[in-house]
């Protein structure tokens, strides 16, 4: 089974801090994704990456950046955290080039910015 | 462009009754359609997908979904609901040639004993 691991389940940070969310997958997937989940809004794509050192903006990239130095690891960075970034963050991975394959999700990081 | 809509925020059913969670989609090409379930404080778990072929697809935990091209719908169904089916359900679509997916806003299913 594919395993996607997010380093923290719960995280509390202060406004203005630089925040790192880490995600690791163990199935050699090319694609990795970061979403945020808010009630009534579903999942919104922040960034995705289809290869090492490659990244594409999603629907809501403002205030975020990403890093993918190794195939298995995809990091989401909040450059200067703000209270409106309080949310559930979900990482996912999938095989590249196979659009009919599902994405596999981690358990999420619930981030609170105070 | 690809998009998906789940018209119901909440669905309530009694245990043992059939359930339906609705989903409609919009794509430019041919759709790949997915259903996921999310339990509290967990990530999304894949339930089933439609790629091509038979319009009725079967998935995990007794769920099935019916693809209707003319109505651009992909409704999730189960003949007999269980209390343990209570969760948040997401429909997702991926257009051919895209790596990313679009998710609906989610439908909260509550099954009462």
C-alpha cells in the first residue's frame, strides 16, 4: 500500500513565523500535491510538483512556496504565517502519466496560526 | 477547464436504507471520476473510480457509483447504509491529460441507527 506521511498532525505557530510542512511518500510517485481543506470549500490546490525541483502553482499559491529536492519529499512553506492560513493541510501523491490513477493522501496537518 | 459540484452539504439516512450522494462534473475532454471518503482527523481514502466502460462501478465497503454522460453526473450509492458509513465524501474529476484533480466541496453523510 502507498504510504504518504505528513510529519505533524497538529501544529501551532505564531503570526509572522516561517512554517514548514513536510510530506514523504514511499511509492516512487512522480506527482506530489499540497491542498488546504476548509469547511464548505472542499480541497483547494496550493502547489503541485511532477518531478524533482519542478513545481506548478495551483489555485491558491499566494503566501506559500514549495520545495522538492528529492523525489519522495515535498515541503510546503508558509513564508510569513498569517491567521487566514489556519487550516487543514493535506499532501497527496500519484503516478505521473496515468490520469486514471487516484491520488493517495496523508492524514493531514491541522495548522493553527495565532 | 475541469470542475465538480456536490449539490448537497448534508445527507441524512436511516441505517439499512439506501443512500445516494450526488456529484456533477464539467470537463473539456473525457472525464476520470473518483470518490473519496474522509473520516474525522484523517486524510482522504480512495473509494472507487470511473475510467471507461461499464457505467456502474463498484468500490470499497459496498459502495458503487453510476456514471451518466448525458447528465454529467457520477452519483455515489449504497444499497444499505451502515452507521459506520457516516463521514465526509468527496467527488473528484480529472480531465484527460491533466495531472491535477478538482474536488467538490464535500457532502457530510450521517447514518442514524
